[in-house]
C-alpha cells in the first residue's frame, strides 16, 4: 500500500507541476455557478434515472478541460509504528486565461524516535514559458524557449492517472463545491487478505461532475493492523477541486522577480 501511494503521489506531483501548469486540452465547460459551496454538499433533487456513469476521466483530462481551478491533494500516513506519521499537501491554482499556475507543496514527517517534525515547504510559479521555484530566500528562475515548453507539455500530456476506485455504489446527485455532481461510495476489495491484517477502516467516497465526469472531491480512508501497539497502517487520501471556472489571480512574487534579474539571460 505504501509503495502504491508513493507512486501515485509522485506521478500526481509531476502531472500537476508540469502538465497542468502549462495548460490542457479538451473543450472548456461553462462555469457551474458563481458561488463555491466549500466542503458542504446539497442534494439537488434531480436524481438521474438509473445509475449514472461511475468512471471518471483522468485527472489530466479533467483539469485540462477547465478555465481555472484550485486543486488540493492531502495524503496522511501513520505507521507502521503508531508514533510515525507524515502529511503531504499539494495545492495548485491554475488560470488558463492568464496561462499561469501556482503550486504549493508541503511535507511534514514525524519519526518514531521522537524529535521535531521534518518539514519541507516549496513553491512553483509558472506564467507562460517562465517558471520560478523555491522557498524562503532560495529561489530559482527558469525561462524556457517556446519549443522547449511545447515539448514538455506534449510529453507530460501523455500521463493519464486516476485515483483508486473499486466497485462503486451510486448514492445520489448532489452539489459539491458549487458543481452538480454524482456521489459514489466504494470499499477496497481484498484489503488485508494477502497480509492477514485486520481491517479497521475501509471507506471511499468520490463526487464526479455531472458535466464532464471529472473528480470534484475524493476521500479514501484505510487502516489495517497486525498488532495495535506496534504495527498499524493508516492512510487518508483526499482530492478536492474548488474555484472551478472562477477568476484566479496568479503573479510572480518579488522574490521571483529578483531571481529573474540575477539569472543570466541566454
């Protein structure tokens, strides 16, 4: 499970930092209302006849079809030592009209031996073919040639990933974050079978946009244990899309502008 989650996170970071920062392909849907609903869900009362499609489009295709959005991915891990934990948060804003994006990545890990948490904080701005990354006083500025940026976009657009979904059950049509969505639940089949571990938690929920089949929100909580004092694995994964097709302002901070002046021009 750890290997699968690390792989998913690595690919997701690459996808969000490279592909979606540069723009996407596909038709852009109309804005789904003007006021996001935050984390609340509201029944629309218009439940489709029969079961709606449960398969989402890839994260790549879903984000590429939007004019703008904010996407937050959080992965929390505990174990196998109950005192050991880590949290990774990826926040990405994208404006297709500005050809700009901003990604904020934070990671915090607590070692079972104690001591202060190991924290990592980094930022990536991209506007057009210019990119700036760093944190605190350490920033790097990069200007790509048009064909270099184009080639990067083509290569990363080949990635197509979706989070784990296993035999979903339709719940209802609801409004999630201001977007008419279909709500599904699922459980991961076979959890604990090969390891013999006890399954303490196995619950997945996700919401797909009625118009576009992209993931609006996704939650998965898993926990298995062999010994409750020494071997417990707990994982929480969440994906949330907000500010869909709403105005988003992205600009290089002064630290990036200073880095650009200090970078030799080709």
